C-alpha cells in the first residue's frame, strides 16, 4: 500500500513554498496491533502553521522537526482498525499532518459525529470556530449593543467572529482585502459594514461607523488595519489578539502603531492561543451548533485539490486570495 | 501685590521650551469673598504635561487653552482666606498651575496634613506615589515571588514601583539611563538588579536576570526598553502601561516592538491613567504611609529654583538628566 507525505526539508525565512518540503513516497507496513489506519480526506491550512516551522523556541508549540511530516489539522476516515478505540468508517479529526495515510493510537485523533458535513469540522466545528468563539466571547467579553471591529474579516476565524458578534447583538464592522469579500460580509453574513484595507480610508471609515469609538476589536492581521483600529478605540476598550498574519513571514508591519493609545484610552490588550483551551471545545461546539441550527452561521470553504498542492496553496492565506476556510482535499470521502 | 505666571503661547510640535510661554507680570486684585489666596511653594514637572499641551482632543484631559496659565500639580500655603474652607497657613495641594499666586474657591485644592515634609506631597504622597501604587498593585496584580521589570526605574514613579514591588516580595529589575541611577536603584532602593539602557545589552541582561521570563512589567518609557521587556515576558505575563516618555515629543520609538508576542505568550497589556482613580487616593496614601514608616520607601527630589526656569527644566524629564522627582521651587516655605 502506497503512501505519500510532505516532510519539512528546511525552515523558511520568508514565505513557505514547495522547496521547503520533501515529497516522500513510501510503502506502508501492515497495520500494527492497537492502531488504526486513517485515510486523510481534508487537511486544514492555517496561518499559525507558519509559526510551527519557525526555529523559534519561543512559540506556543514546539517547531516541527526537520525531516518530520508537516504538522497540520485534518480529518479522515478509518480504513482499518486493530483497536477498540476506532472502527472502520469512523470520521477522525485532529493533527493528521500532510500525509495521505497515517496510523494512529487510541486518543491520537478524535472520533466526530457524522451529523454535519465533514467540511464543517474544518471550519465552524474546528479550530477556526473554537478560536472565533473563545476569542470573542471569553477573551473579549462583549456586551449587546457594543461596537466590534474584526480584521481578516473574510477569513475562517474573522467571518465567524463577526457572525457570532451579530448573534450576540453587537454592531459589527469587518476589514477585508477585496470588494468581493466586503460585499460577502455585508450581503451574505449580515455584517453592518465592511472596509477594504487596500482601497478604503480605514481611519475615516471606522470613525464614520463608530463616531464614539470601537468598544471591542478582534485582531487577525496586524499592520495598517490594526493601527487604524487602535486609533479608533473607545476609552476603556478591549483589543483581542488572535493573529498577526501580516508579519508572519518576517516582514515588518507597514504602519507603526501608536501604542500611547493604550494609556490615553486605558485600553486592555489580550492575546490568546486556542490550543490552551481544548477543554472548552465541547461547550463551544454546543453553542456554535445552536447558532448554526438557527441559521446564524454561514461559512465557505476554499478547497484546493491534492496534497502535493498544499505548500503552494498555503501562500493564499498571506496574499489574501483565498475565499473562506482554506483546505486541501487529500482524497475523496 | 505682584504676581508672575507662565501662560501657554503656542503648542509645541517637539520639545516644550521657553518660547512656548508668555511670562505674565500682573498686579493682583484684592482677594474676593469666598476665596483664598495661595502662595505656591513647589510645582511638579511630570511627563504627562507634554500631552496636556498637545492639540489632540483624544487625550484623557482637555488640552490647556492657548493663553491660559500652564497646568501643573503643585503645593502651596494659604496666605489669606475669605472662606471657611481654608485658613491662613494651611498647606494646599492640587492643580496650582505655573504661577506664584492663585486665588482658589472651596474644593479647588486639598488641605493636606503637615505631618510629613511638604516635599513628600510632590512624590510619594502625590501623583507619582498614587500612580506607582495603583499601577503596580491594582492594575498589575502582582504575587509574591514573581519577577517584575520597571522602565524609567529611577524616575518618580518607577523608583516607587520597584520599592513597592520589593515590599510585596517580588524580584525587581529596573531599567534606567545612567550608571549612577542604576547604582542608586540597587544600593539605596534595594532593587535586585538594574540595567543601563544606553550601555547594557537589555535582552541579555533580562534573560540572565529572569531565565524563565518576566511575570510582570511596568512601562514608563517605550522604545528599546519596552521592546526588550516584551521579548522577555513569560507566558501569560502582564504588562502595565503608565507612560511612553520616549515618544511624547513626536519621535517614533527607535525599536519596533514584536507584538506577535502578545499572542505567542498570551500576554495581557493594560493601560491606565491615574486621574480616573482619585477615589483611591486615601486608601493608597494610607498604604504608602505604612511602607514609608517601615522605612521601605525612599525618594529623592531634583529641585530647580524659580518658576521662570520651569520650561527649560521640563526638558530634563526627556533627556534623563533629572535625578528623582523633578520639582520647581517657586517660593520659600
């Protein structure tokens, strides 16, 4: 039985590309007792993965060792099992990595219900949904009637942050990178307004949307959108930091943030990492399930085909060309 | 009866200097009924005053109007009173402004006990002491055994932050701008260590002092010392923002802070302004009084002579040449 996987050959200093990976074709050994063999269906491409291949020992997870299969979240189907923990046909989700097949021990991946489309586990009921809910609700502590801004608003996390915000009674403005995305946010997702950071005057747009300032801001991007939001915060406002996608590839942010606003406006900044809060997943997914059933959460996937395309597709997260949650289809369900 | 006061002529774009003020010599009218006449003894020079003369409407206090006496904290003696609220000989503290005399209505200045030297009201029992205590204890929420870093450590606020920290059982490192200041922090104030940001490798020094990272940081300065502290924070650490003296005169900070640490290390940033918390003054000064009596708080004043020297002396706050709380002696007690 043939497998293919992508192993980290060298650490990128800028963008992650094909040349940083070795494509390994290998014959799989027969399945060992106590394990199950999983055929991967989707792997998730997330901005945080850029941090996982950095040499820094300072990140929240250890770097992927050189020569190892690239770490990623994913979902697949159990093909064969020699453990009571899994049975053939189970859907299993977790850190699959960039591989077509993997053998797992009990507890290594989670069996998930087949009551929603498998794709939902890559978005709403996956890391993106948990991150959006935890960051907005637990870290941001929003109150109905408040004004929320979210950057990376058309991304997998940002689009859910805005919709959860609307469901909680907030006024929501999103910042995204194309007119098409802005239109989607307002027309399809119900955001109150959206700004295109490439063409709109963000400072002016935010001031017009929230003349008294933003109560809450959810940061996914950094750079100019962050600086503009910072300049438009209301006194005693809160800024939640989920990501700085604009600087993950080693660039400096293109706008120096005026951090004196922290003091002038008595702001609170809070950074969080969702992997600290796995214990909240059941509660969060129950809440997201209710919102989903009420028709308050929409999502879209940007599916690229074939594991070998993963490194090139990863770049879409940083040039903003992905439309919705970016996943790689590794095999047919 | 002759008065002299300094009125704001124009708003500075950079440093505040003599040329931004008109020196007004004037004859005082007889004291009105219901008022008291105060002879100012000391006025306080504080970095925040730079913000008070900026045109920004975004600051936490309205800007000093052009033509008005420069706003400042100060302390003086009641010379004559036509109100029951004050009697001749009372010490009165509050916003006196840059003037030799002022007439005040009841409630405009606070009568303070003459049980400590008058100078103490310019430091420990003034805005600096309240700011240090509120910022460290209420905003920072320190726990005994934790590691604290403070920038502007030899300044009026920073020197008290470090000493309060030591009294609470913290390990304390200070960052200051001269070897003399660093020696004073360690030898006289009991800081565990001090770094000179002009000559020491801050990153290395902080790493050596706190190999596991800083639990708590108190920021007065911004720029390089802030960036170095940010890079050396422990996961889930807290950074308290009191001042950004390095950028108050319109400069950009000389070091771009790596704000991705907010997320990687799940940090909390909190900015505060002491004028929001006047209600805490009695409680804070009671606590500071206990520490003072226990010999745990030392302070030093840098006294310059004569109100007319105030604008030039103000610059000492920004070039780091003041040694201790900077005050202007306006008249003899």
